[in-house]
C-alpha cells in the first residue's frame, strides 16, 4: 500500500490525505480511497474537496481521471457538486459510529441521570469573557517580542509577573517583586513543585479541605496533620502541639469548604509560630476575589512576605481551562523552586501568559471580577430565599464570600440527603467528603452546594430540585 499526502496549498490552501492501494486503474483506486475516507469519518459530511485540477497535480495523474472519479462519486451520492461551492462530501453520507470511549479515571464523574450540577469549585463556564479575552490575545501576540516564542522561561513571562505584582498589591495587599513570582498551572501544581524537595514535612493542614490536595502531599511522602476548624478559621493555637510541623497550609481569606476568614488574632498567631519555628505558611488564596457581605480581607502574605508562600490562580475567577497560577515566594525559595521546574517551562503556555498580562493591565480582569461578583451574589441570594421558603430547617453558612454555601443538616441526615439529591438529578457533595481522615472532634452533617456552576437558564431549576431533596430527606 502506498500513501500519498496531497497538498493543495498552492491552489486552495487545503491538505488531503488519501491511501491509494490495491489493483485497477488509477481512477478506480482513487474512487476507492475517497469512499474509504468518507466511510471511516476522516472526511466528514460537507467537507470541501480540492478542485480536481489541483488534486491531479498533487497525485501526478491526468485531470480527466480525477474529474471522472469526482463525477462518479457525485452520481453515487458520495459527493455533491454545486456551482460556486465546489465539490463536497454529501451530508447524507454517514461515517461509521465512533468507538465508545473508556471511562477516564481521576476525574469527577457525573452520575448517570444527573441533570443539575451543584458541585463546588467551578465557575459558570458560559460567563467566560470570550470577546475581551480574544482581543487581549490579539494585542498581546502583536506586541510580544520575538524571543517570547522560543523556549519558555520556567519563572514565567516577565509581562505577566509584572502585571501580577501590581494587581496583587492593589487588590490583595500582597508585597512582592516580579523576581519573586513563579508562574505555575494552579494550586495543585504549586503543591507538587513546593513539596518536591523544597519544603519538608510533616505539614499542618485544615481538618476540612480537598482530599485531592492531601493526596498530592501523600504522594510526596508528606504526612498531613489536621488543625481543627471553627467560625474563626483554622485553630492556629494547635500548631504548638505539632512539634514536627514546619509548614502550615491554610485558606485564610475564605476557609474551604466551611467558609469564613481566618481571624486577625489567628493570622498574627500563625506568623508568630512560623517565625519561632523557622517555618512557613502556605497561603491558598481560594476565591479571595468573591466577597459579598464583608469588607475585603487582605492576604496574610502582606504581613510577612518572608514567612508566607502565596498561591493564586484564575481557576475560579476566569476558568480552570486556562491553566495559569502563580506562587509569590520568599526570596530564598525562588531558586529552589526554579530548580525543581527545570530549565524550560513545561506547563504554562506562553500565549496564555501574554494574554492574561494584557487582560489584567487593560482593566478587563477587574471588570470581569466585578461583573461575576454581582452575578454570583444574585445566585447566592436566590438560593437563600428558596431555602427560607421551602426548607427553613436548613441553615446556610459560609455565605459572605466564595462560590458555594454549606447547608448544615440535622445530625445523621447527610447520607440520606445526598441520596435524595441524586434522585432529583442533582450532583453535589456532602461535607463529610472533605474531612481529613485523622480529624478529631465533632463531624457536623452538611451539603456543600456550589451556586456558580450552572448556567443562568438552568440555575432556578437546580435550586428547586435541591429544595425538593431537602424536604424529602426531612420527611424520612
């Protein structure tokens, strides 16, 4: 079998790959190759084919041979030919069914029959600012120096690090310099880099958080020691009872998932601990931009830049599909982190970095945050009003900021309520899913309800289904 790569760029700028094999005339072989490409779906319905003149030149055969092959395939219904639109694959020519994909592991599966997604941690994908992002991409690419398209700097593009320095100082109270910022692909990536020989364990973590993050530390042979959580955030006084810990991983702006900021007294206490112990605070600025009923809470990093590693990303503010995050590091850690990353950037694309820098500097990021803050506040208010009317026995907490609420449930009712939600076509999480396996003390029942994920048109129906599941569980 011979394979011919057909390049018609000189004629219409379109490539076509055909496998010419078997016996018979050139015309018969060409007809079989085009039929096979259509049968297997490589040539989808309505795909334009090269003009017969250009295809004849690329194949090195007579024009009349290609013209006759096209004419026969048109007569058989495989192709269509219209004046002004050229020759195309017929729309009624159905390709073979695609093979069934195997289920992928490591990704949250949506249960069969689920209609509404109320999982936490996901912004409204339909609200991504496509027009403004595309305009920033065009400006950034046009302005970028040629060297930007060479091997990537593992520290990240200087344009983005400079933009982040100004933005984080203005919005989050972060004190830094572009040389102390290292670009990464998100908080999980930051954890992998920091605990790959840079920071040592064990690490103190909040007793409620993402199991995924704990698994990253476990894979790095880092033992995690849980700190209790209350309405004032993590119990930083308990750090004194953990003599082996040198790192405390916290979500000070909005504890995940229970909600609420770390109190001023505990912020001071954890910094005093880090200085006395020679340790570090790893600050996960989880959805710090989204606040509704409280004043802005600045970053702990601004109080002691040499004892805090500040980590942020665009996964909640823009989209998790844009794999960009940042570490603001104490000066003495920068070289160690870059040594772990390697000599070339392998995770964060240069074009997205340049685009985000323009997006921030042009004020588009601020405008997007303000717009989404209003939208998410409206959604939160809708949820609270529906609960007050249809499920008054349920108390919502952690609602002053963020993209989710915790619905406190009667003791022992969480499993039944999660099952009732599934019967209503709801995908959500129980509070127990976030509890550290070694945590002690009370284990309250609750639901973690993300109100950012559904698009606007389906959100009211999702809230109605949630209220029905809460009523159904309460009646048992």
